[in-house]
C-alpha cells in the first residue's frame, strides 16, 4: 500500500466495481491495511506454547508494526474521494482498544463513512471495560 502504483491500481479496482453498480465497500480489518514502512517485526510479549492455536500465537505479539499505522486513514481519504463520485459508502471494520485511534478513521467524514467495531471490541464496550467517548451502547442482536 505504500507503493504509489499499488494505490493507483486499487483506485482502478474501486472504479471498476462502482461503474458496475456497487453501492460501496466493507473493508475488513481496516486498521491493518498499512504495515510499518521499515517492515519491522512486532515485539513478542509472551511465549508461544507448542501447538498453540493461531489466535494465541497472534496475541503473543504487541502489534505496533502491523496495525493502525498513523497514515492508514490517508488511504481511506483517497478512497472517499472516489466513493463520493458515485455516492457510495465505505464501511470499515476496526478492532482497536483505543477509541481515539478508532475515531481517526471516520471523524470529519473524509475517510470511512461508517466504522463497525469488531465483535471482540463490542463486547468490551458493552461490558464497560472500554468506552468510545460520546457513544451509547446497546445489546447486540441475538
């Protein structure tokens, strides 16, 4: 995503689908689109036991170099300009604990139009262990 040719090619992909009538796009794990520009490894914070499931292995690292890079919202600002030409929606799924960081992806309406908090984070919001300032919580549909 840091390569201008990749960004340009993806602009073409967005337009391809929008020209064919797509109303918008859902971006899964939107906060993880960009990686560290120096491709540094994430620091390991706990040992990975033999036979650990993938989530246990994932949680054994502090994800500072592969998630929520400061310039990630810039990509969505670029996509927003394209989506605006078609009156299309950009919905991003975000899984971050720091809701001030989440807000960067949609505040001002010039990046993602809507943000869906990933289910694991939604449970934390409802339980009161995390809070998005100004947000109201409600039970998830069953």
